[in-house]
C-alpha cells in the first residue's frame, strides 16, 4: 500500500514536468530543459533515500520525520550564518542599516561577509548586551561593520563570558570595537592563555591593560605560532626582559611581527650604527615593526632628495622615528609648504622633526593662522622663528592662544581653523 502511494506521487511529479515541457515548447519552441529532468530524478532519489531511512517496524511508514525536511522555522541566524550567496539577504541589509551602516556599507557587508539574519531577536540581544558593557552606538556600528558575524552569535553563551573576562582585568570591553573579531576567538583555548602569556612578560595588570588597550588586535594572533616565537626572537636579538616588557606595553603589535622580520629590523638598525643600549633604540625599533621591508632605505633616500645629509636624517629619525611612518606624498607636501610658503631652511625643518609628524591641515596651518593674527595685532615680531613655535603643542596653545584669547579673540578662531592661513605678510 505504501509503495503504491509513493509510486502515485512520483507519477504526479513526472506529470507536472511533462506539462512544463509542453508549456516551454509551446512558448519558445525549444527542447525540454535537461535540468528539469535532472531535478525530477533527484526528487525520486531523495524520496526513496528517506524511505529507506524511515525508523520503526514498518507499520506506519508515513509517520513524520522531523529531520528529513526541516521547516523554515527551524532555521536560526546562527544556522544560516556564512551561507554563500552572491545576493545579500534583504532582511540582513535592513538590519545592518538599522545599526547605523549606510545602505552601501550594509549591502557590501552582507555580501562580502556572507551572513544572513532571518530573525532579529538574537541580533537585538547582542546589541543590548554590548550596550550593557559600555558600547556606544558608534562602537556598535564599528563592531558590526568589522565583524557582523557577532550579530548571529549567542550573546549569553558565547559573548558574555568573554566580555566578563576583559572586565575582570579592568579592561573596558568597548575598546574591543576597534578589533571586534577578538570576541569570535575561543575564551579558554585562545584568549585566556594569550593574556596569561603576556602578563608573565609584562609583570603587572596595569601595564597589561595599557598595552592591550593600545593594540587590541594583537590578541588575534596565535600564541604558539606568533606570540611566543616573536618574543623568543627579541631575546635572541639581545633585548632584556625589562626591554621586552616595555616594548609590549608601548607597541604590543610587535607580537604580530614575524621572527624573521624582527631579526631584519635589528640588522637594519645596526647598519645605521644604532646601539641596542641606547635609550632611543626601543622607540625606533617599535616604529620599525610597523613598516615594511626596505622602508628605512627608501625613506632615507626621500629625505636626502631635499638636500639633507644622511647623518641629518638619521638624527631626525632618532629624535622622531614616526616620521618614517608617513606616506611619501605626505612628506613631500609638508616639505613643499614649509620650504616654499614659510621660507624655512631644510636644516631648520629637520632640526624640528616633530613638525613633520603633525597634520598640515589640522595643526600646522591653524597655528600659522594664529601667528598671522598676532603679528597683525603687534603681539609678536614678524621675524620670529616660526619653526621653533610649531614644535610643542602644549607650549604653543598656552603661549599664543590662551594668553591672548581675551584681548585678541581671533586667535581662538584661527586655532579652530575658522580663519584661514593665506601666507605671511612680508
């Protein structure tokens, strides 16, 4: 009786495809689609396969089989997360937009990250949990943009224990918004062992919090494959335990640097006669960990192209190594302004290398505007050495802005960028 019913159902399926065949031929004059035949055959095989798997004694062969054809309601956001689909799921895009992403960013994120949100309950619970731990709306937008998979992660079972762990360290969980993928790593197998390893090197929780807060993404790398080999490479180069501890606090991204690269940096600094015992060596080394191979030589050549000697450039690097982190065009733009507009000598510029690390639009130009205002009011001489005034932010603000804010209100406007710098009057 059962197999008769099955055969009847299969004949009905084939009749439907035969009808579709006639419709297709009649409307387009084309042959019957091979994929349709393949689909019918697939349906027959799938149905027979499930018949063979029916449990029981055979007295009720048509009893429901929950696991055979799950209903749409049985799918959860977690279950469909990561589904490959070239078209973004509309509900996912809508939810990402509600989180603060632009329509374009939401569509791009949903497509590239391949995540689907079919029910907003879990995603709402995740956002509520993040807010409970100090995440602002801006933090949540940043988190969702970087790691949207968090929206389909179990908030209580997966996320809360990790947030509690960081809170127990005195660490503000909201700072993880810059590297939210950390929350996708295993607590017991990755985060706890990594923190314990770093704590043993740094020595105290206060410095540990400072180091992790500066570069949270350093916790993403593997303990055995990255962290431990990097620290061992530092020891082989001759760094003391105290120096390694200080290095991790100031720039924990060194844990993301390969042992080979660490050795190369050590050799590059030795080649320019920098001694590891120097008080500035650690600072220079930490900066070099953030640049690519060959950058030292290329930056040296770029600065020399302005007429500087190698010794002048290396002295400036020793004073302010972050100038080697600047893009080439950024360096050229600042030099052109300082040399052409402010009429400074190239030696004057490199003697105050911190100036090059300042933003031209947000810092240097507003300060020059302040000086122009003060010159017009007769508060400072026109032949003043500009380069010496631009080098210290705190001193400049106190001496040339706050001290004249009452009698020359325009200095505040100039400092805020509301009065544009149009060149010094000769």
